[in-house]
C-alpha cells in the first residue's frame, strides 16, 4: 500500500501514524519527479518520521490553452523515485476524488497574486491555494516542503497559512540546478535541443546580476534593464516578465535592500520557463 488514492484511506493511515507520535511531512507535487522534488523528499525525511508525497496534476491551476492535458504523467516512475528518496506513501487522488461533482469552494489570496506569474496566469494561484489547502486538510502534516523555484508560490502559500491560521510549518527548499545552471523543472522536457541551450540565458543573467549586486550595484532598475538586455541577445527567448522585488512581500523595490528576489519568466517556443534568485543585501 505505497500508493493511496482515496482521501478516506490516507486519513486512516495518517491517524495511525500520529497515534504513534510520528511527525508527518508533506511534499506536494504534480509528479514527473526530478532531482528538485527528490531533494524536498529527502529533507522532509530528515525532519519528519513519515513522509507523504502527493502526485496530482491539479486542473484548477491551469489556464485555458495551458499544458494541463500534455503535462507528463508517469506514476510508476514517480512512485519508485519517491520511495528511493525516502517517501513512506504516495497520495495520488483522481480529479473526481479532489473535485467531486458539485464541488464549489475556492481559496484565494489577493494582491500578491496580481503580479509576476499571477499577472500572466490569471487564476493560477487560486487553483494552487485551493489544492494546497485541501492537501493540508487531508494530510494534516506538521511540515510541508516547497521548492524555491516557484518563489511566488512559496510567498502565497505562506500568506494563506498565516491568514487562515493553519497549524503547520512551510519549509522552502533551494532551487536545484543542472551542472550548466538551468533550474530543474518538469517542463524542461518540452524543450528541444536548441531551446534547452537558449534557456541557459536565464540562470546566466541571474548569476551575472548577483555579481553586479555583490560588486555594489543597488539600483533595481539597472539590474532589471541589464537582465532584459541580456535575455534579448538570445533570439529564441520571449520575455514574459523580469522583476526585482522584495523577497518577503513581492513589492517592487528600486533601491535594493533587505532580501531581494529577482524573478524571471521567459518563453522558448511554446514552453514558459521561470527562474529566480534571492539575494541578501548586507
Ligand atoms: O508546485 C507544484 O508542483 C504545484 O503548484 C503544487 C504545489 C503541487 C500544487 O498543485
């Protein structure tokens, strides 16, 4: 019973584990696991006694014309990988199990969802907060683990947890990159060789702007302009957004101070890649 599909069943399993005093870690995913997800699972296993990995391609967070249908689904492969990284259980509900007929409740966080990915993917974060809230209610974990690659998602989920008095800890984990710098993403599989090579411009721009900040640059607009110009040297890249914001509340900042988030979304062919870097200004 490594893969569980029913809410009722997973509740029974978790209740038993909790009765034995075990701490529960949850790693929510949409599957097609890569090393980034596995790093979350390993961390969850280090910090908890029982680790649940959810694998659910959540329809409510995809907009019209997005890749819901084509999103890669490989449960058997995911289960093996999750197990090898230390997961105790994979929760793989059907869409009908999560959104049964007559389903009519959504969780929405405002303002911080109007910008960055929220601006280019209207309704996306409403789907994310809804499904994550449901997963938290189903599993009731002590801790939940999210990749920092989706930096805005982490900020939005933390806000939801604070605002709705949810009793768990959100643990953001560092971006995992390939050796050449590209951030791992299940969507990287959509890229052809040329696009994959072109995609390197994202991490290169981020690392260069980090260097500029380390060398004393404090003008957010200059950093933004530098990144835009740098990305535009790559003919296959079509910029969706480049933003320099406060890492905690996503407010625009011109004079860099505190903890800064530089976030990018760029399209290569039909594939939209995101990447970011958090930089502490000393
Ligand atoms: O980051 C993801 O893969 C998804 O947005 C999440 C958190 C699993 C919700 O569907």
